[in-house]
């Protein structure tokens, strides 16, 4: 895993270019602390820089930037190509010769032979790379299918800047960096900035599964985009040609594919382990890893003293059953709180999924022992694991039975009772005392249901369910939300089935822009490579062919994964409500984080900064403090932007 950065100035390079590129790669040294490299072409005006975290081929033959054998291509690359040995063997049969043993050299040779489009379609893995075609005068920026690895690009004062993180772009003297208020409105809605937008005007993210190309003969021109893999195509093909095989046969094929993928992703020249929460996804990945390993797999988890946030006991039980070499660390509140000041630098643009805190802590723990760690990310989106899928289906079933005026009456009735009073009522009838129901039926969740009762389409209802601020353009001054897959019909899935459509929308929005950003920044912030076997595109395409009733059955999500896990781990060890991976932000904002938050939310300061209308924020802060409402999700969004803004 590595960090890449570069720039193109049509007027050429000068004596300061070496230092500038060094500043850009130095800003992302955490992504690659083992080595660095640079490459310049003064006649074209392009500079390519690389920071290396050595995983495969630790020798100097794996150094980047790397030039192809013919000299036509130069690449800087971040990621892992898991099938590079297969591609290498095939290339050798056609006469190719290799200097070293890295996947980077194989990528270049494959591109030489097949061209960038066909070659990239063959790559299995996670990657983001910049490829200079010296003969064709093109710069290609490429990102993997699911968006595991980041890549930013954009013009700033006549210079094209690109890199793994925004901090690399900011290190260039041509950096402008004006905040994009439309992107800020999207951030308040989603708690992240969705691709292709970034928090800065004129700077974009390369979309997953695409190749963005700049013509170096046309300075200042917009790039073109080619899609080499589209999640929508995979979903449509899968649903329309759903497997008619029986559950046993589908289960066997899934087991085979996952074992093959895990085996491939365990290839490493450095110590390797896995994150283990004790839930279905991570337990299955670890079980398959242990099956493929001749010695105990290293596993890592963190625990909390608060029982409702602690998964460490479950993880330990799974680890003991599988016989892994398990390491756990119980984190005190002060240690978790100490991460908060690091978040603006770590995440680089505003990011407000509060599970960023425990994710960083478990990555930090793992890095003390290994350099690569596998995870269970992607299981929920592909196999129907989120609670909101069931909430949405229940609510939509209700909406189809009740006319609009009836829905509004129900919503008004719910809103007349405060969330705190609803919690008391639910407690009196026993719902809040049941562990499974306690996470699903609360006063705040009932008010959330009230908010979506008047929606008229499934997509609109789902946007309400996943939204934090429901009208963010009313909070961000002088803003309007640009289109996203949730609001653009052309990006939505034209298939029946609410569960299918929700899972698809999560696959192209929440997964790449929240989950994978969270994991990438947390792990690379401590120079740890994270791999996610569920995101092998063969697994993704297979998952879409699984009939919906095998994903969700008897009111349980991830039915097929649970059945597969039964082969390796007793059900009693993992059969529990989904906990998530959180910290008590709601309580912290009323306690140890109160002064920090109050300073950032001060109405005078908000007005001076000029991005937010202070009134709705101040109102929610007061209601959160007096306990009448729990607004920690919305407040955390604003706090993460303000902390980022003041840290720049």
C-alpha cells in the first residue's frame, strides 16, 4: 500500500519542482514510510511522486515511479493486484521478461500488451494509479471497481494536481482550496462528501470503476471518463439472471469463491492479521483465513467498558474457538477522546461517521504487530445486513396501506410526544428492556419514522432514512445540493424490490464514500494496509445473483453468510443483534467534549466563518444539552466540519 501524488504544468518545470513534489509526497508519508521516489519530464511539465509501504517484493526492483520496459509508460500506484502472479505467468508465455517480483511491473507489461482499458479489466484487487502515456500524451487516473483506494484530481491556478489525499494537493504552491458549499450541504446530509465531489471547488474524486484521462496537448481542458466496470450493470445482470440453484449449491459456490479470495488476499511478504469484531462478517473472514493457514492467524479487537458498545467478549469467544493468536485492548474513554483532535488531519476532508474513532484505535493496535490486516467490510451491503433495510421495508409496507392524510396524522401524533417521553412509554411496555428491540425502537427512531411518513417514492423514503440534516441547504449559506445517485434517476437501479434497490444504493454511495474512506484513512494513518475479501468483484457479482430470499430470511439479514459461518463457528457465538462499531458521542457531547464542542458551535464564530446559519445549530445544541432530543449525529457533522476548517 502506498501514497501517490503529482502535478502537470503545461509551462514546464523549474528548479523548485523537485522540492514541491517532495512536499506533496511528504504530506502523505504515513501512507508509505518505507521508501520514496520521484520522476520528472521537464519537456511535458509533469512530475510523479510516490511513497512506498513495502508489502510485495521488498527489494529495490519494486520501487516507484516505475517505467515500462519500452519506456512508453510511467506509473505511480497505490494498492494490491491479487492475481498478478497469474497475469505474470501468462505474459511470460508470450515472451515478457521481468526484472523483479512486484505487481507494479506486471501491471505495466499488461498495459503495454493490451492497452489500459482491457488490462485494467483483468486486474483483481484494490488500486488507484496514475499512468503517463508518453507516446499518446495522455495522463490516466484509474480507481478500483468498488472504490477501496482514493484518488483526487483537479485544476488549481492553471496546474493539474492529483494524489491519494487532499493534503498532498494542498502542499503545492498553486493550491487554491475554496470550499464548495454544495458539497458541504451534501456532507451535512450524509456525514461524508460523496464522489465525484470533494469539499473543495474544482477538485474531484475519480469514480470507482473508471478511468479519468487528461489530454496533455490541451492544458486546462476537462478530462474524459471511461467506465471499465459499473456496479449497476453487475446488479442488473445478477438480479435478472438470478440463480435457480438450491440453497446448498449456492452455499457451496459462495464458500469456494470466498476461500479462493481469502487465499489470494493472504499473500504478503510482511506480517498479516485480521480485524475481528465477533460479528458474522469478520468471523467468517477469520475462519476462512485460519482454514488456509498452517499457524494461528493474528486477530485484533478493541473493547469498551460500556456494555452497549463492547464487542470484545464476543470476538474473544470466536478467536478461542478458531484458535487464533488474539490480541484485545480495552480502551478507556480518555484514550478514545484523545483521538478526536487527530480527526481533521487524519481524514483530510470533513468526515463525520463517529465509528472513525474505534476504527483508528483498532488499526493502531493491529499495526503494532502486523503490516497487513483483512476485514469483513462489504458483507452488509452485499448480503442485506443493515437494520435500516428492515426498517425501510416495514415503513414502506405501512405507507402503501395508508393514504397521505392518514400518514400525516400519524406523524403529527408521534411528534406531539417528545423522544424522551416515548422512551419512558417504551420502557413501561417492556420494549426498551429487550436487547434486540432496544436498538431498534427508541423515541428518536420513532421521530425519524414520523419524518418519512409523507414520502411518495422508495428512493425518497430511503434518502430520508439515511439523511442526517433533512434540509441541509437551509443550514449551509448560499448553497444548493448537487445531484447524487439518491436524487438522480439515471443513477438508480430500474428494478423492483426495495431491498435490492437499497443495497445497490449503499454499494455505490455509503460503502465507497463512508465505510471505505473510514477504513482507508484510519489504517493508512498508521501505515497499515487493510484488505476486504468481500469486495473482490467476483464475490460482488455472485452476490447479485443470489435470490433475495436467501439474503434476508425469517426477518434476519445475511442469511446465507450465517449459514456458511455455521460450518466454522457455533451459531451461539455470533447469533446476536448487530451492534455496529461506535462510541457514546451523544453522552460525550454532554460531558467531556462539551466545552470543545461549545467553542466550535459558538454562534458568533459560526457567523464569522460564514458557512452556516447559526440558529438551527444553536437550537439543536440546546435541545441536546437539556436532554429533550438526541441530536448527536447532526451536531457531529457540524463539529467535524468546524474542526477541519479551523485545523487547515
